[in-house]
C-alpha cells in the first residue's frame, strides 16, 4: 500500500544486558522470536516454530503452571508472575531489524488457586500499550506493529491494583519487511481486529510468513461464501503480503442489488478515534465479458473511487487517520454498471498513537555503566523513566518531555565494588548510596555534578581522602559516616586503627598519650569496683521487683508496640511490591523506614480499564488456536433507490480518493 500509516518512533531503550543470550530465541530463517514465559526448556511446536524459555531474558519473577490446561497450546500452560518492582521488562535484541510485529499473550488459568484473574498494564519501550483484563479460563492477546531503534526493544508488565500481580504467558516478535505497514517512525499501530472473510479456520504461520493471526468472520442473513476457482494467487506486488489462504475465499451478498456493510459497535469507543483500515480484494472467478464487478467503499458518507478486484491477484485499499466511532458504518456499494455484487476477502483495523522518545540518551548510557559495574542492578530493563509513574524503583526522573535522571535511590541494594564514572548523569540532584559495600576512593567527579545537592555515602567501605570538590562545596549536603578509612583533605589517612568517621577530624597525635594514661586508670578503677561488689554481695539484701518505664519490647526498641516500629514505619502491603504509596521506602537489613529527607512520590493513578484494545483477541477454552472474542458480523443492506455512478479509473491506497457525497 502506498498510504502512509500511523508513524512510530520507539523510545530510546537505555540498556540491555546479556545481549549474547537474548537472540537465542530468533529463527534465522523466519525472523521469529518466540518466548514461552515460565517454561524450563526450549522446544519446537507443531507449526515448526522454535520456542525458548524466558530464563535468558529475565531473572525476576516466578515461574508457575496454570491449573486449567485443557486443549491449550503449550506456550499458554506456563507463565511468569511478578510480585516486586513497579514494572518488569523483557529486553529483546533484534539485529538489523526495523519494523516488527509484537504479540503478547496472557492465560491466567487459576495458576494461584485464588480464582481471581488480575488486571494490570502492558507497556513497550516506555510507552503504554493496553490495560490487560485477564479471564479465568480464556487467554487474551495484544498485538502492535512499530519500528525499533538500535536493534532492540522491551516489553513490560506493570502492577496497577494492589494484590493483582501482573504476569506473562508468551511473547512473540515477528520481523516484518520495512515496507509493510509503512509509516513515520514516531507512531505505532495497535491491532483492533484482523478478519478473514470466507475462511473457515484461523490462518497464521506457516500459511502467513509473518505469523499474523487472521480470524474467520461470522456471516449473517444475505451473506454467502464465494470460493475461488483457482489455487493461483500472486501477492508479490502487495505491500502488506497477505497470505494466499485468506484470498481464496470471499464474502458476497446473495442479492446483486444489496450492499455489503458492517458497523463497529462493540469494537470502537463512542468517542472518535483515528484508525487505519486495510481492505483486501481478489476476484474469485474468471469473469466473462458480460460480467462486471465494480463497487465503491462508503465510510460515513465518504466514498472511494471504483474498486475492481483482480483475478489471481490481490488489490489492497487502505486509509489512515480516519476518525471513526462505534456508530460508524462502512459499506461496499456496487456501481451503476455492475452486474455482480461486491466482494471482500480480508480486513485489518488498527488504531495508533505517537510514541515517546524515551529517557535522555546520555542518562540512559550512564545508567548502563552503573549496571555493568554492579550485578545487583543488571536485570533492570526497559526505559528507566517512562511511562510516567512507572520508572525504575531506584531512579527519580524529571517531568520533561525527554526525562532526565535526577535521583539515584540505591541505599541497601547490595552494591559491591568501586564507583564507576557516571558523570554524564549531570542532572542528578540526589544520590543515596548508603548501606552498601562500595570500596575504593570517592570519585572526584561527584563534586563536579552541577545540580547535586544531596550525597549520602554512609556505611560503606570507602577509603582515602574525601575530594576537596565535595568538602568545599557548600551546596552539597554530604554524609560519609560509617566509612572508617576515610579522612578529610589535608590530613594523612591512618587506616591502621580504623576508628574515625569520614568527614570528621581525626584525633591528633595526643590521642596516644591520652589513651596511655586513661586505660591504666580505668583498669584500676574496674578492679576496685569488682572488689567492692564482691564484699557487698556477701550481705543478703531483700529482693526488689520493679518495672522501669520505657522498657524494651520484643522489637528491641523503647516505647514501641508490636504493631509499629516508630514513626515512619511501613507495614507490608500484602502484595510484595517495594516502595510505598505515600513515600519512598529505603531498605536496610532488618529495618523498614521512610527517610525523612526523601522526596515524596505521588500515589499511583487509579487503574483505568481501556475500552479497546483490551480484548483484541482471546484463546477460547477447547481450542489451540486464537479467535476473536466477538467475530465481525457482516450484513447485507438493501436500498430502494440506487445511486447513479460513473466509472472512472481506479486509484488505490490514497485517502485523497475518498470523495464526500
């Protein structure tokens, strides 16, 4: 098709680790990546598609097996569920790829024996995709077409409702020709429906080289199936390369004077949205010289130039960015000289939107440096800041159109080793690295960060002299306590005793003299006290029982109850998510608290269930194939008065050829 569809340019993905593992799922011949989430082994299905376990793609989450498995395809029998982090992402490497089709499937199958299918968010490359509303025993899937950048992408799920844990059953990525669904690189196409008119079974790979799922449409009164009288179907000149299997049958009307029409009720919302519609036509028989099949496409009063389906070939018609609602109507209406009714073989309907450019590239690269240095951070994937409210748990982001990293909240993350150079994070305002095992000297670049105002390096294993760029910078609130081998500028670091706290002045050389006098005196006093106690203990005194105020409770802290551990304590939220609704939680072994100096975070938005495309498709019980939840109903519409129309040359693919009547 020549029409420019919805353009898409995915956000810049910040990093990917284990690149050498991620392409294991790719089939060099078909360009497929098929991930069976929760599976322990790889296998090849009956269609010849190679499926990989997701263990090479993600380490967080838990593998589970569904309870309802009757007649299920293998990828739907297992899943991976996530009980921690705002979002969990699968990074996928796609060397030399630009345009892809991504499909994600979800089958709850009562895996947790709670009979409570969850609702959560689906995202990709820092962009919102859909709200996933799962079912008890029915699998649903979502599909999107977009351009990737730098040969990589990420697919994520995010929790939106407490105690409703997100999960994934399978992820499928199919490499498309760059000319397919051609569009600007800043838009993505979200599938609403893909129908095959006249086919009795689902069509996908190997009949479709790109493994698109073509679902049979349901007919109704006045509709008849028209099969082709040939098995030859040339699609080489087709932009979208529809499979031959969907072009060898067509719907038509039983009455030549009837329109072939349908509405979008149940598929689109009441409000107007931009859609892209692809229509496919092929003549089913070699027509005689006296037969004429010619019709126009009418969409809410706008009509196309005449359509004449070719024999043993396919004709595509598409229009983009057309405002459509649930009440919109589309009809194929025969031209005045037609002797045969309209026919149609297949249709695709997408909606689209402009996508984010992602977190600033320099910041994304700098975060990658941190992740390469510290293993505890290496499995965080996807965009670090987007979508909004779904940033990585340990980063703080600005609200700019292209977000910047303004904070690192890495207290208690088990970081071990030297600090690498992440000076490209020049928008940082807060760095919290306390309670780790960071070694080596404090890098001088930290004092040169232009926007830094808080730096907490307490309780690590840092050594050497604190850079003067930090100690002389009055703008930065510096905390370095708990690093006994640190010393201030101008002083000689003496690590032999390991007694001083960085940032404070060490004892002078008089310390040895003081200790030399004090220790013997203390020793003599201790002996004298012991003798006195021994002598007094020989006299029996009546026992005295007393309970002092402020005694220590079971938590080992004065004045606390069993329910709380002092002001700012956080109770478990019941679903294993780190963080808190009303503040950022910093974890120290054995302690949970809200840091008083931590910036507050806004509560998460209330979940909103999308009217579309939350039910783009589903796998019904008893079927190994994918079918739509609500098959399209095609109707034959009759009019008493026909339009008088004049034949003109057929001009395809361009929205300009729709004429308002």
